[in-house]
C-alpha cells in the first residue's frame, strides 16, 4: 500500500495531468472501495466529457484528413509560418503580463481583505466581483465608448493637456488592461483563502519574539500565502490563454491571440485539423505552466518537505534579505497604526474604484433616450427594458439560460457533492490527487473544452440542444462546486454521525435528519455558484448552441455582431440584478452556516 | 458552382403577371394545405437575427402566417452559419427548415458537397428578379453593399468619392478604418489600385496585398463586426471607413452625420433549404413567397437592404429607394462580389491575410 501513493506521486510529477488522473484511478482502486464509490460518477463524467473529447482533439490534430493518417503537419505549419509563431508568442506574453499584473495587484488586496472583519470583507468582495457580473460583451463595448476619441477619458486628458487621448484604444496596453479588468477579481477570489487561513496569532507571536516587520512579512506571511497565491496566478494564466472576445474587439492589428485563431480556423475556414492543433498547443502551454508552478511551489502539497523547505522558501528568504537591506521597503500593514497601515487599504480601494467605475458608467446607458450608446447618456426612459420584456426572442433566451443553469447546477452539485463527500473524509496524498482530478477542468481553457466537446456532441446529434450546453456547463461548474462543497464537508463534524448511529439512527435517518440539514447551506451556495457560472457563460454556448433556443449570453453575442443598441445594456443590467440577488442568497446561506453550523 | 443564373424572361408582361397572380397564389394555398395535411404547422427559419429579423417578421413571416396558417419560428444562426448548416445536414437533425445564407456561404457549402434541396423555381417565380439573384438552390431577397462612409464634418469640402481617393492619405487626411477580413477588403484594395470593376475577378491577390500594404499603417482600426463598425461611425471614432450599407444607414437614421458613397461591391442574402428537409415542400412555397415584389418592398421599408425584385421599387417612395443598394442610381456603382471565387480560395487567402496583418 505504501508504494502506491509514492508511485502515484512520481507519475504526477512525470506526466502532469494525465499522471494525476492515473493516480486518482489508483486512489479509487487502492482505498476502501466502498468509501471511494461516490467519487465514481463525477469521475466518469470527467472522463466522458473532458478526457475523451480532449484525446479526440489531440487525435484530429495529428491526423491529416486529406493525407495518409498520422502527421504532425499542422504543428509544423504553426511553427513554420512566422505569423502563427507571432500569435503564439503574443498569446504567451499577453497571458504572462495579465498574470503578473493580476497577481501583483491582487496580492495587496487579498492581504487587506484578510485583515477585515467577515462582514466588511463580504461587502468589499461584492464590489470586487462586480465586473464578473456584467456581460463580457457589454463590458468590452463600454471600453470602446469610455476610451474613444470623444469619450470622457480623452476629454479629461485634453483638459489636462495630456497628449494621446485619441489613441487609447486598439493597442496591446488597452488589451492587457481590459483583460486584467476581468482576471483581477478572479485572481483575488482565488488567492483569498490562502490569506484568510493564515493564523493571526502566528504573526503576533513573531512580533512578541522581536521579529522585525520585514521578517514577519517575508519569512512568515509571504511563504504561507505563497502557494495559494501562486495557484491563483496559475489560474489567471490558464484563463488568459483562451481569451478571444476581448482581443477581437479591443486589440490592434498585431494583437491576435490563439483563441481568435481557433475561432477563425473552425468557424470560418472549417479547418478542424489546424484548429485542433492550435487547441493542443494551448493545452500544452497550460500544462507546462502547471508543471512549472507545481515544481516551484508544490501546489498539491503532495511532495515531502525536504531540508530547508523547498525552493519557494528559499525565494522568500532571499526576498527577506533583500528587503531588509533595502531598508524602508517594508510592508507595514501587518502592524496597526501609522500611515503605512493605510497603504494596502488605499491601494485596494483604488483597485475597487478601477473595477467598479466602468460599470457605474454602463448602467445609466440602459436608460438613455439616444438610439445608440453614448456617454454621457441622455437619461429618462425605460423603453429599452420594455423592448427586452416584449421581445419573445430575448425572453425565450432568458428562460433557456435559466433552464440550462438549473440543470447544470443540479447535476454538478450531485456529481461534485458525492465526490466531495467521500474525499473530505480521506486524507493524505490520495485525497489530494482526487481533488486535483476535479480541478482539471480549470486547467483547460473553455474554448478548448468547447471545441473538444463539439465533435463529441456532433457524433450524437446533440449540437444545438440545451442538453449539450447544459452538460458542457456542468463540466465548467464542477471545480467551483467541488471547492465549495469540499470545504463544507471538511468542516462537518463526522462524529455527529457516529453519535447518531450509537443512538440507533439508521443510515437514511442520519442522512436526512443530520447531515443534509447541517450541510444544506453549503449545497445551496454550491448550486448558486454553479448557476451563476452557467448563466453568464458564452464560449460553450457559442460552440455548442445555435439551435432553436439560444442562451442569453449567446443571444447577446448574436445581437452584438449586428448592432449595439442600449437594449443590450438594458439586458445586461437585468442580468446584473438577477446575479446580484443570487449572490446575496448564496452569501446569506454561507453566513447562516458560519453562524449556526459547526466549525 | 453557380450561385446565380440568368432568369429567363417571359415574352409578355401580361402572361407573367397572370401566372404570378393566379397560379402563384393558388400554389401557395395548395402547398399550405398539403403541409397541414401532413401535420406540419410551423416552419423554423434561421436568419441573421436582430434588426433584419424584425424586418423580415413584418414583411415575410407574419403575412405568410396569415395567408397560410403555418406558423413561422425565426431563430438567429451563428455569424458564420456554414459549420452549423453542414453539421445539421450531416447529422440529419433538421432543426432549421430554411436558412438565410449569402452567396459566399452558398459557394463554400457547394464547394464541400451536396447540402441544399433544389428549390424548383419556375420561370414565373423569377421573371422579375435582377440578374444573378437566384440559382437552383438559392433565392436572394436582400442585397447589401460594401461601400464607403465618411464623417461629413471631417470633410467640409467633400470627402473621397472613389477607392483610389480613400487610399490617398495626403489629399484626404483622417483616421481610417477597414474591415479585418480579406473578403471584400482585397477587392477594395484592387479598386484603389486602379483595377476596373469588371476586371476584378479572378483577384490578383499579390497586387491586392501590395495595394493594401500602402494603406496598412494609416488604418487606425481594423473592425471585426458590423456592430463595431456602426459604433465607430456613430461615435465619430473614425473619419472614414468601409461599411455595410444597412449598418451605415442605421447610423445615419440614428442621427450620425455620415456621408455614404455608393462605390464598392454588393452581396446578396437569400434562402436555402437543407438537403433532406422533411418540410421542404412548404419551405419552397415560403421561398417563392419571398420573391414577391410587394413583400420585398415591405422588407425594404423596414431595413435599408435592397430588394432583388425590380418591381418592388414601384411600391416604394423615391426617398426610400434612394437609400437602397439595388436602386438603379446606387446599383450602378456596385460590382458583384464573386462568392464562387472566394469559395475556392478562402483558405489560403485568409491565412495570407492573417500574416499580412501581423507583419
């Protein structure tokens, strides 16, 4: 038994994701089979809707439809044509810039959020998440208006006599800013748990023992927050690799990303061979990033600690020495009082303003009397909202989105819930591998998943059905739901079950009378998170949809291609409102649990 | 590979009209009766969505529902519906009975195989259509132009009136934008280089790219969607641009002070029926219905796309006709976009265009 996890660990290191999946298979086999059984449905789902389609994609990338079987011609073509090499390079560099900026800006915000009270933190988080709630399309068109040569920013720059106000758009810089705008909230959310879980007592103990502020930060806080923050940065990088809407609308002539190229090949040229090769390249780039991050930061925590504690600790030690020698380059926020203590707060508030301001500019545009989008709008009509409510197409799209969202939420809560239920009680390396398996959908950009699933669903004539979109969304929701539910099950007191059993409760009674009532708020939160993920998802709907009924984001996309009217903003405002309400429901559910539940 | 074929003209108007009025209407009612007898109560039509769909609802869908009792369900298809259409036929899942395709889509699909049901149009159905506006599997009903637009205020003494002038950055300084797609853009580049419109095809791709290279660094914005183009014109983000006629017209009607120049290409949208469609009979009747002059005139009242039926203009006020691409005055400045050429050459030209953009 002891050799098994060791081997699994080695496999994970050697071959990355696939190795981990293999490890998880072994995990299921090796452990008590009965207790691992609930993992199976979710695991099978991952295999059918992610692994097999991806294998199929890899197959079509090395299988020339015209020529004779096996060939790497598509990859050769990608590297032979300078333009494509350029796109690859641009994609990597834009994704890296986004990662550095999102992680760099997100880190102080996460530090600051971790020091806040639960209630204040939730409010701040709500503002930070705001860009997430707006339709990706409306957001991009808002940039076009706000940064246009007659827009408010250009006007301000003219007023201040700063040149260049008429050329803010369509360049690399604005593309990266617009991408960071979306990725920053994600980065903050993802790294926050790593920050809130750092024990404050540890820091005060260090202070008591006379550690300097620089040492406390660099030698204690930073190393402890490093792994989670690195994971968040990795997530940002992986997401940035698959972007295609923002660069299409805001990038300049040279700013073409791989995602756009995939759309061009598949949608326009029907070149599945080359399109698949591009998708494989994205996955490979992501895989390399995962492997590097894991090698450096030991993401899964599966490796035994050696000697001084590994590379990341060495890095923070070096940083500590550097910062001490730099004298005043000391983050002072870990101590109370003093102007430095306000710095992260100020920093965070300016980031929050950066995130919220464009949205505050968007909302009034839904009430404009002008026939097109302008800023500032001439307010005073509900016309656009009425038009939305009266249009059967929009309403049908809204209901489709709701249906698909509910289906995806139900399915992902069941699949991830069962898995989280059994993994929460396991520990050690095998459990970590199980967790990793359920995180795999996060490692593949949605555009690649959508492309891969397209051929799967096409084989079963399921393209353009609600079920296809629903199943695709379920896959995207699973990691999100799994994370929430795993935390819930981990904080559940399993002795309650034993106590109930001792008192003569049957298994079903324990389930319905004890476990489910206590865990219910977490289930609600997971379901709402899944619904939100599905409700605003465009990429899958774009590839897999297009049938009788489209989802709301898809309908918005179709509308955007032809005309941008304030109607679109009105719809976006409706979506924002719905999402906000649901978000509040989810938060309430989680708070009540924290207040009333155990742990 | 023909996306259009010359219509045969009947010797006398009288015969043609009586055929249209008599057997045409009877044919429609008969087709509707047959369809209802087979239990067909609705047609599902994939169109481009948004504003054109609203116009089609008023001009075609609703009147058709009233006359035949067959309901019309309109759904928007993807911006490029070729993949969806192919898949639908290959998997035999007929989610659409009719699909709105332009000549380029038709050419690309015909290049790959047999995807269309024949329309069985009679000479009477097509007698009044402009040349090249129908084939045995496709019937055009909506013409748009790829043309030029400029901000009236930016050129008080008058802006460019031809593509060589659009390319002349010295004489007409200003922020330019062009479509980020080789189709039509290469044609404009050739026109700018002095190629006469009737000699455009087959495209001299090298010459087109070298012409485009002269302007490339003067193009501030490469637009990628019709909506973006409209927004650029409406918000005065660019001084001069290429544009699609109905989108430009939308900007003008919304109050944007933009001057349109009827110089460029025209592309036609039309109906196709997927091969093997179980409701092909009534779908054909619908296609014939859309060829009618009165219906096309109604359509052109709601959206500034040109009718393909010349007689439609007799139902339209002269002011309205003036903004339509197929009005004789405008139509003479436009050249037919050769979809067949693009059907054969899209792949490598698109690749070269991407390279050109990234240079």
